[in-house]
């Protein structure tokens, strides 16, 4: 009951995201991608005809490796109740068997959104290719099997010391290399041992969605093999849980603390002109963002992906002169979505703001840290937009101009939202709407060949005013504390 109550409260806190923003994002992706997928139907059928059975299995193995890698940290936290709300349940007289049942169900629930996305992706592919969409019931069995394998993988990786720096990356690279080898050497599939049935099952789903007459590797991916593997993984996970949970608790805490040290030394690589206090606060905020401290992290990433996809795909339908501006606006909106994590993170930090004040950090260091954070988290959107520039037919000087405009958009959006973080902390959504409108207006000026100097002038003027305002706001906040 305690576990259900925790889940219910978490769902209530994220109700707007789950029931409003989530459907809007999914619907937006469908609205953007559906025309393109329809036009790509012939190309998809032609490409599917050239794929061999082991090509599909290799894709399935790569997908399984990605699922395991994404679920290992959460499986480890849930297994050993490290920094989770239900850690208090350890003091209650709950039998280990029931604790394991709760662990398995919790891990499966964490994987449910990912499997929904997989089901939706295969369904879209089946509609385009004229294939067969997967059954949600059979995907449910794969969901449970994946959860059990994540629990087993987390405990075994912890026991053999794979959570040391670099070793997990090496293991992941090895699995991806094995997936590539499977294409030419089918016998290499057996080296993946318990992952083979699940990888073959995903290969079968891909083959069915593409309209292939038969899935790869015969019955290895059928439901009897899935059920047998799931039961074996369940029994092994239960045995390891009963034997290793208490023994490896301290080791698990040390392994998960490695994630906090992944950015160790980054403060020293930040230019000294920003100041050491600002650098330390920035690295702290970046770690919190990477750990998903702000509940809106996933939504911001999904919206950014939607804007980049919409900008470049919609540009393909426009006249040549408007393709680059459309893509530029899409990237700018993606930068805005990611930069919004800075003020949204601050909202969660304000109850603990006395820690920053007691450190003696100057007001300038506080807003500088949020400024750097907004620029850092939005940089991937600008980098992806630059990498996709050649798809618009841009070359040479045109590509260089496009890159310069993307850089201006990234700098404008990131610095404006970062400087506004403390100003809009009381009402971040309304503040982001107003700040987003201003920053998007400046980015629209950059997209116009003859009017971009106006945008640069307005940006310089606004930055001067916003810096003074940010200095006063952070100083006043400290005085109020």
C-alpha cells in the first residue's frame, strides 16, 4: 500500500505532464511525421526487402542492449533502496519475497513508457509498410522479461565491478559490436546468452512491421522462448536478491555515487573569468539536471526533439529560400525548451537556497551559474541542427552562414532564459512564455538576411538591462533570506 501511495502521489504531481503535455507531444510528433512517413512508404518497402533475417536480429540485439543500459541505474537504486522514497520500508517487517515482488513490479512500471513508445513506433512502421503491428499482450511479456534482466544485470555488474569508470561503456560497446557481428556471423548471437530470445523477438516484431513473410531465427523469438527466458530470469533475480542484497548494499551506494563524480574536475576547465564560485554552482546544477532533478526534464527533451524534427521536416516542404529559416526557428524553439530547465530547476532549489547564501557566493555567481547551465543544456540542440544543415542542401558559404545564425540563436535564447531564471522563479511558466516570445522574436530577426543586425542590436541592449536586473534580483533574494 505504501508503494502504491508513493506512486499515486508522484502521478498526481505530474498529472499535467502525463495527461496534457504527453498527449500533446505524441500528437505533435504524429502531425509532423505522418506526411513524411506516408511519402517514405515506397522507400521503406524497398529498404525492407534488402534486409536479411540477421540484420533484423542485430537491430533487436542493439535495442535490448539500449534497454538494459537505460534501466541499470534505476534497477540498482530500487534493488538496494538507495535514495528512493520507499527506503523507509526497510525498517518494516516485510518479507524479502514480497519486497522482491514490489521491486519487479516497480521496475516493470518504469519500463512501461519506453515499451509504449516501442509499440507506437512499430505501429507507425507497420502502417507505412503495410505490415503487422505488434500485440500489446506479447509486448507485456517482453516488458516483464526486460525488467527481470535489468535486475539481474544490475546485481551481476555490481558484483563483478563493472560500475567502475569506463567499464560500463566498454561493456555497452562490446554488446553493440556483438550486434554488428551477428549480421555476418549468426552463431555470434549465442554469445549474448539470455539476451538472444528477447533480441530475436524484437527482430521478429521489426520483420512483421516491415511486412516480411517470416521473422528471423525461427521460433527462438516466439512466446514459449520468451516465457521460458522470463521465468529463468525471474528465478535468478529472486535468488540473487535474497543472497546479495544485504551483502552488496554498501558497494551499491559507492557505485551510484560514481555518477556524481562523472563531472569531477569540470570546475577547473571552466574559464577563470566566470569565477570559481559560479563554476562550482554550474557543475552542481548540471549534475542535478543530468540526474533529472527537475520533473520536467523528460518533457523538455521530448519537446526539443519535436521542434528540431518539425523545423527540418517542414522546411523540406517549403521553397528553397525558406528551408533554412524554418529549420533555424525549429532549433531555436528546441534551445528554448532545453534552456527552460534552468528556471525550472531553480524552482526546486529555492527551498534550499540558504545553502548557497551561506557559502558566501556573490549574487553575480548565482545568476552566472544559471546562465551557463541554460547554455550547456541547450547546446546539443544547436549541435544537432548544425549536423543536419547539409540535409537542407546547404554547402560552403551558405552552410557557414546557417551555422553562424544557429550560434546566434543558441546564444540569445540560452543567455536570456538563464538571466531571467531568478526573475521568473515565482511564476516560471508565465515567465518562460514572455521570455520565449522575446527571444524567438530576436531569432526571427536573425533568420532574415537583411534585418539580422537589428536583432543583434536589440539583443545587446536587452542583455545589458537583464544583467543589471539579475544582479539586483539575486541580491534582493539574499537580503530577504
